[in-house]
C-alpha cells in the first residue's frame, strides 16, 4: 500500500491556528483595534518562519480595520489568502451573541460580512464560526445555509453545560434545515504550557468516536495568535504521532468531508434537533440599559429602511445607503458577544452606548425625512367645514393594519385646549382623550390620545381643528380607586401590596391570578453571581419585595384608564402604571425602577391559575418550546404559557397567556400543580466585568452594573386561540409614527396602504434597496410554525409576490418595477424556487 493510500486510511487531525480577539471586553475598542493589527503582523511573521503554518480568522470588522489603516499589511494578508495559507471563516461582521439580537441582525451579519469577503478576497466563508459566543438559537441553521455556509463551529456551551456528539453532527433548525456542526476538543486558545499535553490526551477519544477531529491552538482573547513555541510543538507532535494524519488547516475541508460522507455516511451522523444552550444565563439581563438601546435601535433602523425604500420606490428619492450602512455597522459591532451581553468594563459599555446613539440619530432622521415625503402625498388642507387645521400624518411600517394608541402634542391653534378637536381627512369626528403630560408648563405641551386604524405599510391623515367642546366619547371603561374594567378585562389592585389580585378575562370567564397570589409583583432576589451568571441556572432566592407607598387612579378617560402604583425597596423606588384601553384587548404596563442596590436581581412575577402549562419563547425569526422548570431562559420580545384554566360555571379550558416586552431579555417559567408562575427578569446588579465560579463578596471598590433608572414597557395578552404575540412584539418595537404638516394640497384624500402581506402570520420584516442597486429586497418570515401561502402587494408598478412558506421559513425576494419578483438567498443572490419549499440538508 502506497504512502498516500496509507494516509487516507489514518485518523486525521486538523490543526487550526487561530487567535480569538475580543475587540471589546476588559479593555476598550481602541486597544482591540491595536491588538488586531499586532496579531495579524505576528501571524504573517510566523508564516515566514514556518512554511507549513496555516492560519484561520473570522470577523470582517477586523479585516476592514486593517484595510483602512494599514493597506500594506492588508495586501500581505490578501496574498496569503490567495495561497491558501490564510483561511477566512465565519462570514459575519463580528462573532455575535446568538440570542439577544433580532432575526434581521443575523441576516445582516452575513449579508455584509460575506459581501465584504467576496469583494476583497474573491471568495466567501463556507463555515460559520462563533467560538466564544454563549449559546446558539435554533434558527441559525437556516440563516447559515441561506448565507452560503453549511458548517457551524462553536465551543460553547461546553461539555459540562450540554452533552453533544464528540465529532461532527447534523444540527437541525426549527424549519428542518441542517448544517454540519462541531464542538472540537480542547479550547480555542492556548493559555498555558500544559495545554498541548492535555489536548494530546483528549484527541484519541475523539478520534475513536469519529475518525477526524479539529484541534485549535493560538494565544487569544486579547489576540496574539500561534507562537513560536506553539508551532515548534506542532512539528514535534506530528513527528511523534505517525499513526495520525496531522494536517495544518483546513477548517472548510473538515466540514465538507463530513457533509460528503468521506469518512462516515452523512445519514449516519448524529442529529441534534435543538438549540445549543445554555451558557452564562445571567448575561441576557445584565446591564439592561444596553439591551433597551439595542431593541430600540433595531426597531428604529428597520422602520427607517422601510420608509426610505418606500420613498425611493414611489418618488425616486435618493436612498441613503451610506448612512444606513454606517448605522448597521455600529449596530452589528455592538452585537459582539462581550458587548451586547453587558460583560465589559464600565467605560467600554459607555462606548457601546455612544454607538447606539449614532444608530438612533441616523435612524430617526432618515425615517422622519422619508416619512415627510410620504405624508406630502396626502391632501393636508382643512376638511370642510373647517377653515383652519393642523394636519397630522400617522404612518405604519408593519405589513398589517393596526389599531393602536397614539399620543401626540396638541397645538392649541390660538384657542383654549378644550376647544381643540380631532377629525379625519373627511372632516368626521375622531374619538380622542385629552391628556395632561407629567412635564412642561401649565400652557404647553398638551397632548391628545386616540386610537387610529392605520393601513398596512401605509398612512392616514388627521386634523387638529378649532371647535366648541364636545361631549366625551361613549365608553365602556369603568374605574374605581383600585380597579379598571373594559369589555375585555377587569383588573383589580391590592393596595396593601401594590400588586394585582385579579386579572379577569370577561370574554372567556377566566381568572388568571392564582387564588391568594398577587401579580405584577417586584421581587428582589439574592444574586451573588458574577456578571455572566456563571454556573447559575436559576435566580430564585427571594429575599424581599417592593412595598407600596401609594396606589391611585391616575387616569379615567373615555379611551384609556390607568392606575399608578408607587413602591420602595430600601433606597430604591418603583413606579408602575397599569392601563386598559376602550378598544384594545390587552393590559399595558409601564414600569420605572430607580435602582441603587447591588448583588441582587429584580423580577416581575405573575403567578397564574394555569395548570399543566407549557412555555414557548420567541427566538430570532422563530419560536421554540422550553422547559417550564424555573430555569432562566433568554427571550426576544415575548413568551407564552399555555395550559388549563378554570372557567366560571364550566369545565376547564385550554388557555394561553403571553407577556410582550420592549426590552427584557430573560425570564423563567415554573409550572406546578397549583399553577404556573412567569417571572420577567427586570435587572441584575452584579459587579462590572467580574468573573468568578464562587459567590461574590462585598467589595466597595468595584463598580456595580444596572444602577440608576431602568424603564420597560410590557403587555399582557390572554385567550384561548392565537394571541398574535409576534404582531404585538413588532408593534412595541416599531410604533406608529407621527408627522406634523402644514396646510398643503395633495393627491391622496383617503388612508392608503403602500404595501401589505397577507395573511398577517407572515411578516414582511425588511424592505430595503438591493445592495447592487437593482430593485428592492423584501424579507418574509412565517411566524406560527405552519406552511402558509402568502401574497405581498400594494406598491404600484411592482407586481405582487405570491409564494408558499414552510414552517418558520425565511424568504427573500428581489422586487423589480414591472418585472416578476425573484427569489434570493440572504446574500441577495437568485436561487431556485424549490429551495423555498424544501429543507436544505
């Protein structure tokens, strides 16, 4: 048998030289910037000294830093890439956290990352790469496939946190798509001299499970890369282990051989049909301010894109690509796992907050300027019989009709506040409620609350007019000092505890609050965990609760009624407003907590009279069921529990309760015989950047996270059928937008829908100009887990998109004026239609 044939039959070990670089962690981004340059120079020097050495690196952010600041160094890297000695991987801008960002953020990581790689190196990454990220949601396989990557490389969760096959395995996502995933032996860094010896002892057991394995080496976290010592050890290792085929590189080859069945038939590889969790459960709620800013920035940026795209489609207005690209770059940079998880040092977190400020400034300006062009299409002259008015245009960035509360400032038009009214574009009266805001002067500002119906992807115009005071609108809202009631709900507060003692669904005859329990209670939990919550699956050691100082009826209008609860815990204060609307079937909460304690967690508890409950959580562009066992779970905008509820005068019914939030990223659900408790995690206050595997101890010198004001909005929805939680989540993220206008002539006199997607269970999540400028990109996502036919229509001269989506499928379409729409992958490349209705496996 020849030498080459013998090599083909040997177990193979791929040695992957790398350096993990946290561009921000216990240092600032500028230090990370410097370390990228130093590490890349070091790698190129080692390549000269060790001709066999092959290096692998991800994160296009780092390549771009070098390209922009050291072109000569970048040219050397390009040469090594062309030689095959420097291998690109990952295809993303950064190694993102893989639970907190929204679904579209993961799309953009690959869209911008892969386009960069291809434009600079003539190739795309083929293997997804997040070695240090703290967990991986179950929609990633589909996203990776649609970005041109068929493999996934991860080290977390480690073997103590989740049992996984020793070699490559088929990771199956919630839509059925599969990629080859692998958690290699050892670690991605070489932190000490005994590391190689330990890994050499581990490799044989991995090769017994599967005849090929990966072995990562190279100094990391703060960069560095493979050292002379590492590379000398590699030579020695290869010489002393002739029984193995030891290969420098090649990450892509390892995954391609696994997928092709070169060693073991693909069908024989083990299947993991689950999310890859859990690791560091506390990081999804640590430093809540950055989580709030992220959710706000994501929603505003998507609104800005859609509005700018509509303006370009309808008016040939310039599309602000550079500004939006810059905003996305800031947003995706902040999605780096040590940044968005809130695990950096204090001033590094402030730098991330500044970047979010840039995103929000750009998004708000782009959105509003583009919306002004849309509102200018409407006739904004005073409707008959009024001679003077102030026009108000309300726009809707989502793909379904919405009836939601809107509050707007009310110019008095030179008349007393109570002599200003609201009418629609035809001059017909619109029900409204005068609101006195808790700020401003006695004269200004004044506000109106109303609940308009705004068409999908469209707008409607209303007018503030001078008119005699009119009678209040008819209403079914009823209030007492401690209760609110409409035709959907009756909510009763307990003044002794400042909590809710009854949430009664009047339509179904179901009481939600467990007998003797209290809901919307702020619990204080002892939490001696570190910044990450290392080793902690539960946060449940309750040591106290906020105590009420005042419970009062805040507002009793015809359209909205509110109660206010004020409470204290030590030197910390809380203010929670609970609201019902005349025409809305949900309960809204607005909570502000001024927190200045430490080593504690605060949760919002809802003990429910639901038995045999199951818990479901939104994940990026999907949904998944998780155990209702009291363990902390990451969440996107909503969670739902479904179980059996008692009914007045009847048998138990299957009932669901959903909680939707604008910025909370973690929660737990505990289902027991007597009922089910949901606890939203409002904040954690560990030390900044503090990592320990033991309980924290008091240290007055260490800065504490989550100090100061924490504000969240959340919503309770209940019912026996589909609760519409994905729609509620997007509504909180992308609220109706108000534009004030002067009196001008326009072509549109009625509310208009510029785009819509039917049915509403398929969301049009993104509308943007194509990266190559040829048409516009429409992203669709099926949100309920069932095959659905959908139609997108509305924009004139753009033919409807008619398609069928499989459960939780993501589809991308290129929308062209006067031409048939084209199905694309997430890189905006045309693809075969069959790919849209069959799993890629």
